């Protein structure tokens, strides 16, 4: 079984939340983007929770991750 090495951390932001994420490819060929989510204004570097996006390409997986992050931001409500 072969796995693709994870990419270095990257960051996406929306509505006061940010997700530091990595991408990789499962042996099945599906891509994933795994993100550690936290509020942008927090001084703590610890993630509050994890989210994942998947897709046929790395870009699709990151788009899925951003969609998940936007849904999480809506649940929390407006950030100041």
C-alpha cells in the first residue's frame, strides 16, 4: 500500500475562523484536505476542532475544506 506524503501546512480563512491544513492522497486515489480550525483572534495555537474536505483533485479537496469552514463559521455566527 502506497500513500502520498502530506504537503506543508497552509491556511484558509473565512468569517473570523482559520484552518491550517495539509493535503494528501489516499491509496484509493481520493484527495483530502485536513484542517485544524480555530478562531483568528485566539492567541492559542491549539486547534479547537478538525474538519476535512475530499475530492478528485487536491484543489477539489481544498474547496471542500473551505465549504466546511464556511458552514462552521455560520454555526458560530458573526465574529468581531
